[in-house]
C-alpha cells in the first residue's frame, strides 16, 4: 500500500469516526437530556424529590458524556483538518475568547492580561481552537483563586531567532514526573469533583501546534499555577519562567 492509499484510508477512518460520534452518539444523548427535562417539568409532583433527583443525575451524566464527545470531535478536527495558512492576530483572538469566558461567568473576578500585537501565520480556525483550549484551561484552573490573573504574551528574539507564545495562570497547577507525557488524550491531573472536564485540552493544543511545525511545553507546579509555552515555527530554547 502506497502512502497516498494509506492517507486515504486514514482520512476515511477519521471521517467515519466523526460521523459515529456526531450523529450516532450525540443525537441519542440529546434525546435523553431533552426528554429528561420534559419529564421533570411535567411530572415533578408525581416523581417527588427523590425522583427529580434521579432525573437530574441522569441529565448530568448525559451532558458530561456529550461534552466529552464534543471534545473528542475537536481532537479529530485538530488531527485531520487541512491547513489554510493566513495571518492571524492572536491578540484579537484571545480577547474574543476572554470576553466569552467572562460572559459565561460574569461574577468571576479574573483579570485576563493580553499582550497587544501578537501575530503569526497559521490556520485561523485551528489557532482559534488552540487558544480556546489554553484559555479555557487557565480560566477553569484559576477558579476559587479570586482575584485571579491570566496572562497571554509573546517572547521574541530567543536563541536561533525563534519566538514563542505563552498562556499563564496562577491557579491550581499540577506536578508531573520527569519524562511524563502531558499531552495524551483524556488525561486528567485533577479529579472530576475538583475540576470537571474531558481532559483533552492539552492534547488538542499539542496536535494543533505540531501540525504547524511548532513545539509545546508546560511549566507547572501544584498550587503555583501553570504556564503553557508554544511555538509555531522553529524550536527555540525554552525560555526561563517569569
């Protein structure tokens, strides 16, 4: 089998997987959530407090699974979507994402400091997904640390003439063993009770960055926040933590 045939088979497999997730799995979960909501609205008196609690637990489970499937679809998108390079204003993209996060949780006291003038060349759709993954993680893991602070910045003039970008937070952070692969899909560093999520944010970021010919690495300590660095061109020497 030649490389073209191999790529074709891989693309077909990914397409089939996407169809399975998006249509054969998400649709039934939506039905479960919708009818559970109707059941609670129309028959709450007959169900009683215990019955309503059971219905709500079923809805929560369906929503968690739906969220994980949606994240898996993003992971597939980051893997097989054809790149369409263009000039991307990462500062503007980051500001839009920060505004969406604030709109979802208007009560949060979280400052998002975004450096102006950050630009690069890459696929605009995938780079938006990259920044969503990193900023959502920073926002989530900063919960409970108010006032919280998140920084999005760039570093230029590194060794070899490269440049890097970083997303930093002062949140929960995590410790990892030397040589540990931080970018595996569905990898969690905290319990579901502490921080709900699918555990694919870093995996999505890794796939997007590597598809752009860059590198990604993490500087984090438990209780001391997290900084995710990434490049989109040549691999620079890792900058020191600031």
